[in-house]
């Protein structure tokens, strides 16, 4: 874990979690501290006490009845399920810096923010099908489990997000879905986003690419080998070829952005070398 | 176009090999990438412009094929004809006269001419016969119809300019004869002015930079009782030039001054007060110009010792009077009978008699009796005598007289006619056994010759010619000229020391051949070993400055063209043509292709 999430990184994301949050629009939000003391709030629900919860919210009556600690949740405090879908296909384990590291760190940061907000966090590692997942994480315990899950994530297989997401068990509640991927998939992103919209998700798409994919610096004659499929493509690098790649790259990014816009998803692009704070702030400001 | 080495085209067989190399799978470096998702789309885009892309991919191959093709073409030794039909042979004439030493064209005119000659030879089609002519004081064929270009080039390399004037007339005659024998000949004159003949197939390449030159074009002296005065003429190609000159007497500096040439570009400088015992003088121009060879002039100014002349005659007032007027001689008289016993004279004048044994000196025979030396018969009376051109008569414009009675002489092989009548030669002059002899076949009294105003001049010139007082017969010897000496009759060994100090033996055997080793200007010394001891006499050799120093293009007139023998002269047309070698040009193209290939490769990478 130290390699992926060192103490400096963990401190950083904890600070980010305090100062930034992603919120569910439409009146649904994660936990937030009440700003007006004595304001009338409508009771909504109970949930079991977990470490870190405000002890003043403990419902002692419920404790007397069930001998378990429960805290009250109010309308404004209803937890929002946050689903983080991480592309764990083979193409994500590439780059300098490695996209898998950057994407997991981003997931950790987002997860930390969700957990700090008392949201219910689920993380799904996907390729062309769900590879692994962890769900219903809460609070501090959830944080440790989240980190452990992310560290142990394995990469491989092809990218087919739509197929994989559809196979994920999602709660019916409205929630937040975050997709972290390089989008190198023949399946149109629209399909994925449409499905998630159908599942009442507020969407955030994090499009992550490595600097080598943004501006490849190849020379001479190269036989490109696809890390997912093993397919080879022979190219002779020329100035024209690189210009054509640049054009196609711009079109690719634009197509992803457009798909997100059309489906009402927030689009954030970053390369794997960008500092985590800048990514998170963009999310918080989005 | 002609390919003289078509075997070079065999290199074209390498082209399929180049294509094969490109057809074989090019080595690609394996490189794993996250996904070829984007690259697939890029490659599809590139295929849209396939023709150009394929072309660009193959441009290196195309350039290499072009390179090989050009090299194969170059190896095939191609030539193209520039104009008309090709010349069967080529004559290259190189002017090696003194003016070609001029440095107004770097490094010199002769070197530039040699370089051009070499270029012409190198660009000839292989096997073209080449005749190389050195146009010096006489035309010399260095290579005749040689097909070995290497040999011709080596010969050109050894050519150098001399200190003489070119003999353009003889060269023109030589070229005319070559063209008559081989009309299909291209003639190229490499010279510094339009020397040589003109006509179809003849071209002149002029090497003349119009540089500044100063020259000493004339030098003479006058001996008086007070000493010697020398006159030196300084000329320049530049008007109003200031030229520093110096005079050396017997090798020591005597005087120097700066002379200013006016608009005429010429000035005569007088040097007075030269000691009477001076042997020779040298004048020098003390400034560098484009032609150094004409910046020095020499003259021998030593006094001639008086000649001793013995007149063996009964009585001849005309002759005695005429001899008394000849400067520089001492005349002694004797009777014909006594003359045979007398020795030690420089000249014997026998009037009406002839000794049994000729003295060991020059003789002047007037109306000699029959003898074994030459045949004669008596001619009739009353006819006119005419003068013939001879060195003795060079100062006489005309001398004709009437003869009453004369012998008609059979001119010996060693003699030249002086006077002739209708019947034949009546006087001749020549060198017999190395000694001068003048023979008049008539008694002076039987003619009105003594009454002619030029009679004393004739006698004086005849005596001068006969006396060995002057070393050489001519007033001025120019470089390259052969010299005949007036030797001391008692000389047993004769040699000449040149200005460099080298001594060349001339005699024995006697009579010595004319001395022609006068290529370098300066003071020469005639060394004679005689019965009375060694004798030294100086003579000078100078460059033909008056001919070769006018090095601006306006210096010379036209030389004979084809047609001097009566045929019509055609100028300006070239029947022959040049074949230009393309090999060098093609190799430059190959270099250009290689540069383009490097650029394409660099940009592709």
C-alpha cells in the first residue's frame, strides 16, 4: 500500500475530503453539518453508528431498545450511494505515469470524499465484465477497506464498459456514478451513460490518458502491439503520421466530451501525470 | 549523345536488388502500447491519401534507383556534341613567347593557357588524335596525332614560356599545311593576342588581363672623348607612369632616377659621364609589374681596339682615301710583293693581286687574278651593276654603277652576292675557313663606283664586316637568336660563358657552329685562347621588348590568315565542333540526389 497510497497522499486526500465534496443534485445530498442550530429538520431514517459519526446524533432510545447504537438521519442527511467504476482493463495498466496508479488514486480521493460525507461507497473494477467490487463502504472503516481493495485490484482483459456496468449490481437509489477510464473501447460511451442515467445516476466521467498517449514520441519504424488484444500495427513514423494522430486524438477527446454533454455527465479530462489535487478540485468545482 | 563505355550501364542491374530490399519486410521495432484504438483510425486516415503516402514511403527507394541509374550512366562515359559534326582531330597551339610570362592573369598567362589546354584534352572523346604545338621562336610539334591523352597532358605540363618572340608566320604556315592535309581538324590557339591564322575550324582563346607593364625597349650608347653616354628608352602601358630606373656599370650601381612617362607612355633616358673604360652597362626598372622579363637591358660599351689593315696595292687613291675615312683602323701600305711576307694584320686588302697562300686573317680582294678559290671569267664591257641585300650593304639604300670591264664570278657556296650584272655575280662576300672575305671582280678604276657618294660607306662597312674587332656581326642579339662570332684568326679554343656563369665550349672543331644558347638575357663572355694568350670579349643578349612588351591588346597587328597563299580567308566560322564530356556533370547530379536522399531520410525520421 505504501507504493500506491503513501502517507503524504493519504493526508492530502483527507484534507481534500474535508474541503471538497461531490454532491448529488436535485435536493439529495450526502452528510453535511447543519449550519443552523435549532432549525427544524425532518427525520428521515436511522442508520447504525459507525466510528467517526457525530455522537450527539445517537438515538439513545434506539440504543435502549436494541442495545445497538444508531444515529438519526434527517432529510438533508440521507446518504447518497456513490459508485465508482474503475476501468481495470489491460490498457489502463500502461503509461508513464501508469494510468492504473493515477486512476486508483483518483478513486481513493473520490472515495475518501464520499466516505467523509457519510455516503455509501461502492467501487467496481471492470474490463469487459466486472472483475471485482466492494460495496457499501462507510466511514473510517470503509476507508481502510477501500484502500485495501484498490491496492489489490488486478488489471487485464479488454475494455467494454457498457457490458461490464450492466452486469454490476447497483442499488436502485439515486446516486452518483463515477466512471474512470481511458475510453479506448469500441463500445460507444453513450450506451454506458444512458444506462447509468436510466439507473438515476448523476454522472461524472474521468477520462484519463497518459502523456505517451496524448503526445506519442515514437521514431523510425514501429510495430505497435495492443496490450489488450495483442494485435500489431506497423507504422513508419513520419511528421504527417504524428499530425494525423494528433487530429484523431483531438477528435477522440471531443467525442467523449460530447457524449458526456449529451447525457448530462460531468466530463473531466486529465493525464496520469497531473497532481491529484488538481483533479479533485476540478471535480469539486464541477 | 555517344556512350564510350557502355559497359558502365551494367550497374543498372543493381536496381532490381534495391527494389527487392524495399519489398522485403522492413524491420520494425516492437513497441507495446495501451491500445491501437486511435492508431487504427490514424492508419485508416493515412490510407485515404494512399497514392501520395505510398509514394512518400517509396521516395527513398526512388532516389536510390535514380542514384544508381545516374552512376551507371556516368560510368558509360557519355559525350554530347555541342555544334555541327565532330572534329576528326585537334591541334592545340600554345603561345610560349615572352609576353605569356605576364602575371596579369593569375598565376600567369602561360599557366592559364596550359590549364585550358588540359581541360580541352580531358573533354575530348576518347581516342581523338591530338597534335600539340609549342608556338615559340619557331613552331615545335611536341605531340603529333597522339591518342594518348595522358601523354599529351604530361607534355602540356612541361611547357613553359621563354624569353623570345613567337614566330607567328611559321606557325601559320604549319597550321595551313596541317589543315590542307586534314581538313576535319579543330585548331585551338591559346595565346595572349590574336596570333596565328584564322579560318574555319580555328578558334583563339585569349589570355590577356591588360595588366600594367613597364619595359626597356631600346638601349644604345655613344662613345666620345669625354666618356660614354647611354640612351635607354622606357615605355609603359600606363600613361603618366612614374618609373624608377637604375644604371649599373660593370655590375656596379652608377646612377638611379625616377622618370615620368607622359601621355605618350614613353621617355628616353640619357645616362652621361660613364667612364670610358666601362665594358658593359645594365639598366633596370626598379618596380614590380606584370612582366619582369623586360625590366632589364644590357649593352656592351667597351671600346673596340683599332684594327690593323694592310693595303697591298700599287696605287689606288680611291681606296686609300676611302680606307682613311674608316674609323677605328690603322692602315698600312705595302707593295703586293712585300705583302706576302707581312703578318700580324687584322685585314689584308689586295688590289689586283692575290697571294699564293692566303694570310691567316680576313682579306678584301679587288680584281684578283685567276685562282683556285673561285672560278671567274671576263665579261664584256658597258653594263650596269646592281647591289644585292647583304649585311655589308644594309646601310646603303641604293648603289648602282657602271662597269667597263669585270670578271663574272661563280659565287662559292660560302659566299653571298654583293653586286651583280646582267652576266651574273661580279662581287661577293663570305666566310672562308672562318675568316671573312670580300671579292670585287673588277678594278675600281674601271667603274664609276668611286664616284658614287656611298662608295666610302661601302668600303667602311666592308672593312667593319671583315675586321674581327666586334664579337658579333649584329648590333643587337635578342634571346633565342643564333650568333656567329668574328673570332681571332689565331684562336685555338673558343667557349662562351653565359650570364649564369656556365661555360660552353664552341671550338674546336673549327669553324664553330653558330651559338644558339641565348635563351637567357644578360652579358655573355666570349673566351678565346689564342697564340698571344687568352682573350675575353663581351656581348649582350636582350629580350625582344619592343615586340613582346606591348602587352595591352592594342600592341600588335594581324598575322597572316588562311589565304595568304592566295585563297580566300574566311573568319569566324567553326566547321568542327566540340564533344562535351558529361561524366563530371552527372556525378554532380549524383551528389545532389544523395543530398536530397539524406534530407528525405532525416525528415522521415
